[in-house]
C-alpha cells in the first residue's frame, strides 16, 4: 500500500513485539502476559490480572488463556478465564463474550493483548461488576 502512509506489520513481527513487551513487564504490574508454550505459530498465551482495589476482586489473581489465530491482529484473540470469575462480559464457562465486551466486539487492529487485559481489569472495577459475588478464590473452570 504505497502512498497511503499505513504500514501493516506482519503477524509474527507484531506478536514478537508483544512478547518482548510482555516479558519486560508492562505498566504498573497489574496485568501481564506471555507465551504459554513453545508454540512456533505464537498462538497460545497466558495472561494474568490482579484484581483492582476497592472491589470484590481486590488482591485476587486471575489467570487467562489467550488464543491468537492466524487472523490476529486483524481479528481479536479468543480469551478465556482459567480462574473462576463473575463478570457481566464472561460466559459461565469462562469465555470472554465479544458481544458484551467492547474491546473484542469492536476490535481494532491497533489493540493488543495488553489492551484486552487492561480493559478486563477496568471492567472488574465498573459499577455493575465491582460488587458481584465471586466464586471461592483459587477455583478454576
């Protein structure tokens, strides 16, 4: 696309950038992510969210699985909580629902796994989620 001023970074380069950023640690340390295994296609990732203060999630550590298929970053990743959680955007099986989670539902190529995790943490602090009764800490799907 010469002349448009837009450079489209290939999938693998983009994922390598995200891996490097995830390994260095991001932001204030309340979310993190990294490769789940030695997956040469870089599809399987693990994410962690530390629950926001002044909510029922305060101090809890939530783990998630993130799957980036060959269409990522043009299409959103599939995100599933491993830790049991009650949130308005999470189905009973732990899958983050793209119909109710705005980041996945209105995916933009510039979003990253960090964006997803940060927005999920923000969702935990939203008025409709901050006081929802939670499953026992440490329970998994």
